[in-house]
């Protein structure tokens, strides 16, 4: 059982009682995290903004069902993840995940020479394509684990599976990504 802070507990109680202003303050606290998850999953700002908005609409509609068995943020992430997965099933072609590019660029060492930069750029491009090509049901595990640095316990709560299943699915997602990346990865990567 997750212990909520007194402030968060009182905010949730007020929101359950119908106080939309208090709920708006919860939205302000969590909106960026929800958008980031949606953007990393969908790779498109418009789709991510739609999922972000729908997440909070659904959260407001279902606030009475929140029992506090998990953190409020985890509950919101679960709603957003489910919406992303639903949207991903409806989309025939997902766009490349620009958030992955940002992450790779952030980690890049700017002192490398031109050749190393070109190799890194080609690898980053292949990684973006491989991640975008993964089924959303696997991509969610990579996003939550490696981009949002979530624990397997948090992933299990968000996705709605057991901890061991979260670990297994993350491993399978890594394996699928590794297969798609082929020669672009050294033996010890991923």
C-alpha cells in the first residue's frame, strides 16, 4: 500500500467531493509527466496532447474510483498508458519518436570527431526506427523502464500486470529491439 502525503490525500478528497479547482492543481502538478509519457509512446505532439487531455478528463470522471492503493501519479500514468496503447492500435503508422532523439542527443559527447558523430547519428536513426517499429505493447515497457527510469513495481502498477511479468515483457522488448538493431549494437549494449 502506497502512503500518500497529507497534502495529496486532502487534495484527492476535495477532488472526489467535486472541487474542480483542487483537481486543476493536481493537473498542473502531473501534466508534464503525462505528456512526456504520451509523447514518448506516440512520437507526435498532437497525439500526445490529445492523450494528455483525455487522461485528465477520464481521471476527473473516475476520481471516485481512486482508492490510494498506488500513488496518484501512477494511477494517472496507467490511464495515459492505456490510452496510448488504444490509440496505437488505431493508428496504422506511428511517427518516429522524436523524444528518443532528444534523449540520445542529450547523452552524446560533443567532443567526438566527424566520423564518430556520423556513426552515432546513423545508430540513433536506426534506434528511432527500431523503437517506432516495435508493437506498442512492448514499446511501453522500454519507455517506462529506460526513458522514465521506473522500477518494475511501478511498471507493473501502470500497465496492470505482475512485477515478474513486467520484468519478462521488458526483457522481451529489449530482445526485440536488439534483433531489429542488428549490426548497429555492440555485443554488450541493451
